[in-house]
């Protein structure tokens, strides 16, 4: 496994504990072993076909865990296409097991606007992400549902934040209001610095809720770094 020590150090700098780092590296090594057994290209030369072939050999319940390490590794190695594919495969598996979260469960949303969206079939975060992926699609949805475009964009961003895992009703609102309104805004933060920022923000604004605990912040940043980008905000 090329650059194993450097990859290990990068994971530690991201705040991951030793046993988590070992698990993530083990996931990469498992793919490397598959490639070797199949007589395929090595880790650095592997492509989408090899990754898809590997996924086909896995128990469906194992796919989500196995893809996390690969998404992080290929992102670290600068192979954005394979990192993105691993992230997309993981996200697809997560979506299949995740309970549908309804837009009306987000804190601070206008329930009349939500009801208008529900009337045209936009009920869950998955519905919102599917219908609001591009600026043009958001304009069309705004006109179809009779909901102002800024409200549509806010709900798309809250739905995008919900992909960070534990982030749901209160957390999505806190992050959104604190300026972390899309997952990619988490990726450059150091966990301790981000938590301190949010602690101070909650105290300064009187937000009705507490700042995330250190472990939650670390998980949110790590997840954001491996998530595929599915919404175009430009």
C-alpha cells in the first residue's frame, strides 16, 4: 500500500483514534488483496471497473464500511474520480438503510411552504435533493410549488447537511445559521477549532441548543470529506 504512513498520519491529524485509523487502512488493504487475487492492477492503477467488481463481491451490509476507507484513501492520493465513486457507492448504501427524514422535521422551516412542496410530491430530504440539484431545477420547483426560491435553496441546503449522518433537525439548523450551510464548508476545518467556533456562536446568539460534542464534530468533518457532491450551488 503506497504512502501508508503518510495516509495514517493524515487520518490522525483529522482527529481519528488509532483503532479507527487501523480500520480504515484495513479497508484499503482488503481492496488491495482483492486486486492481487484477481490479477488486476494495483491500488494506484485501479479504476472504476476494478472498484465496481470489488463491490460486487461484498456482502451488501459491508459495502458502506468498506467504501469509507477507500474514499478517504483515494482522496488523499489525489484520485478524485475514484474517491468520488467510492463516496457515491457508500452514499447509495446509506440512503437505502436511512429512515426517510421529512422536510417538516427541520427546525425553523415555514410549514405552509413545506405543505406546498408536499402537495407536489416533495416530502423528504431525498425528494428535495433530487428535485433541487441545479439552479434551473430549483427555479422550476419554485414555480411549480409556489414557494419562493430562497426557501427552496434553504431546504436544499438543510437536506444536503442531513447527509452528514447524525445531523438532522436541530443540528442542520445550527450549522446552517452558523454559516456552515453546505457539507463542503466543513472539509477544511480542524475539529477543535470548529467546535470552539460553534461553542462561541451558540453562546453569542443564544441558539436554543448545544454545540456538537468533539466526536460529533470529528465525524461530521470526516463524512463531509468523503461525501460526493450531488448539488450544484453555482
